[in-house]
């Protein structure tokens, strides 16, 4: 029987305790599946006195995760503390320097330092695995690096922040405004300690940047992800979009185009009947499109103790079996700099405006759209008690620049009140 694979776990919060539970509860299953014992040698967290909801009395304790990373009696450093810098980065670097493989759930760390860490690990002959960092329990990293490795990837997209999907679906189902549901999410403990990571699209953007690197063979370029959060999505747009057969999702899209790598994380309309449109609550969904396979849709829990620990363990098992996959699916030194696309590919847009009810008003709006080179696909005007009427327009494919030009044009007509809302419709 080969030697046991010895883990050092840094972080005993939601995910770390989940990992401890799986190692303890599934010891025999893990041995059968890997051909060796998986053992925890040492653990680290800030507060040794905290009740951990798992028996950790048999493990050595390190208060300093860097010290844990350097211990001679561990083979794999499991980083489940979090944070793009600080102890997570220092300890991961220390682990690589000490010749350990690394398993992490930390998307922020890899979105900011993934290339440097992958190069360091590969130079040292070590691996970094990060299944849990993207879409929690959904095995999307393995799908891309293994299952779809024979494909040229065309597009990767998905809903990868459960909190935002919870907020948007709850707004629609309960008819509540953003602020009320945000507060509800806070009470339920769904929000990150810094909620902007969720609602400004940063957390989901981190995840998208990691998938884009694997899919397109490019260095992780989180700074090039176009980010737009959900804070300005109104209940009115959620309702009106539903009337037109759409749902609003915080959707991440990465695709390699002739104009460069497009990476966007922003509220988009998707057809209500599509798998993405049907996604409710905190669930995640990732859609992968390859030249040979076509489209794959993966749906599942994007967070929580069990799902995230399940993903961490899949990486531990991979290492225990002797698999040595490069961090981003190909050698880090072969990843190329991504040339960011300057603008998103053309798409249909949803426009909502308040139009003054007077003769010729609609003709003026149509003329502005025509002058901007935008063709109307569908239009709806609502009944109204006031001097202005809500008008919705779904355009044919156009560019964001043309939409912005038209919005400036509307303001000059004298028949459009307030700010026109424009949301991209993603073809899924
Ligand atoms: P958490 O519950 O806040 O736990 C963090 C743990 O790290 C705590 O045990 C904490 O110690 C420990 N820690 C923090 N700073 C430390 C330091 N300087 N030295 C030693 N220990 C330190 O976090 P989590 O939810 O488990 O998340 C962990 C990682 O998984 C993050 O990168 C997160 O983004 C990622 N992730 C989480 C989920 C999820 O559903 N929770 C899903 C996907 C990915 P104390 O307990 O003593 O304070
Ligand atoms: N805040 C994240 C979410 C946790 O809501 O999806 C999992 O990464």
C-alpha cells in the first residue's frame, strides 16, 4: 500500500470543517478510490479555542498558516482561509517553496496571483488545484481541463454568484425592491463580509477569469473583466423583462473573438424558458461550448459547506491518484497574454423609456434609433395615467456604442423623460 497522503488544512471555517468531515466520514471510500489513506496531519486557524463542529483533537495545531505550509509531515497544503493577499498568498507561496502540492478554494487569490503561483508551482514540480474556487460543487474546472480538453472552446458563460441570483429571483418572485432583498440576504448570512464582492460582480468576475484562462489558454486577466453589478437592477425592469419573455441574470460571458478576449460580468436578459432563465435562488449554472461537443450545461450548488468541501476533496483525490494536471490545463509558461476585446460583440438590447404621450413622439424615437443604425425587433407601449407612458423596445443585434449614441439622441428629442434603461440580451 502506498504511503498515506498527508494534508495540512489552513482555515477551519465553513469549507475547512467540511473537508475535515469528509476525510473523517469517508475514510474507507477515499482509500478504495485512491488506493491510499488520506490523512489530516495538521490544521491552522486564528482562534484555537473556537468550537469547530468537528473533532480536530487528533491533529497538530499551527496558528501561523505559513508554518503549517512548511511542515515536513504534510504533502498537500489545503488553503481554505480566503483573501487575495495576506496569509493566503504568503502560505501558498511557502507551501510551493517547501515542495507541497496546493489545493485551494480561493478564487480571489488565483484571480490576482494565479499566473505567478502557477509558474512557481510548475517550476518546483508541484500542482495547484482549485475546483472549489469556481461554482462551488459544480465540477466545472475538471470539465474544462479534462472532459472537454479535446475541444477548442468557443464560449464559457454562467451564473456563478449564488447570492446575486438569490437576490434577483427573490425580487421577481416576491415583487420586492433591491434594497429590501439585499437586507434579507444580509440577515440570512448569504452576503460576503464585504458585500460588494457579491453585488458588484467581483466574486463572479474572479471565477470567470479563471475559467477563461483554462478555456482559451490565456494568462488570468481579472483586470480585463468588464464588471457591472446588480445594484441598479430595478423591480420595474425585472417585471417588464418578464413581460417580454426574459429574466435578468448576473451573467458572466467569456469568449475569444477576432477582436480579442471578451470577458464580461454584468446583468443581462436571457430567455425566461432557457436553462439560465429557469435558474432560481442561490444555485449556479455554467454553460460551456466546445467545437466538437457543442453545448454543455452544468447546474448545482455554488456554495455551502458540503458542496464546496466536495470540490476540494475532488482535487485531493486527484493528487492522491497521482494525476499532475497543470494549474490552468496547460503549462503556465505556455499561457499567452490575453488581448482584451475593446467592445462586446453585437447583441440585441432591451430598452425601457418613459415617452411623452403626444403626436409624433414614437416617430422621433424610431428616427433616433434609425440614425444610430439600430433596427427594432419588438416594441410595447403600456397604458398610463400620467403624461408619459412606459415603452419597451427590443432591438435587433447592435453594439453598445450605437445604443449609447441612441440614448444621447433620445435626450435631445424632448419626448423621452428621464434616463433610458438599456440591458444587453444574451443569446444562450
Ligand atoms: P470562513 O468560514 O470565513 O473561514 C475562514 C477560516 O480561515 C477560519 O477558520 C479562520 O480562522 C481562518 N483564517 C482566516 N485568517 C487566518 C489567518 N490569518 N491565519 C489562520 N487562519 C485564518 O471562510 P469559508 O467560507 O470557509 O471560505 C474559505 C475559502 O473558500 C475562501 O477563499 C472562500 O472564497 C472559498 N469558498 C467558500 C465557499 C463557501 O460556500 N463558504 C464557496 C466557494 C469558495 P478562525 O475560524 O479562527 O477565525
Ligand atoms: N459569495 C459567493 C456566492 C460564495 O454567493 O456565490 C461562493 O463563492
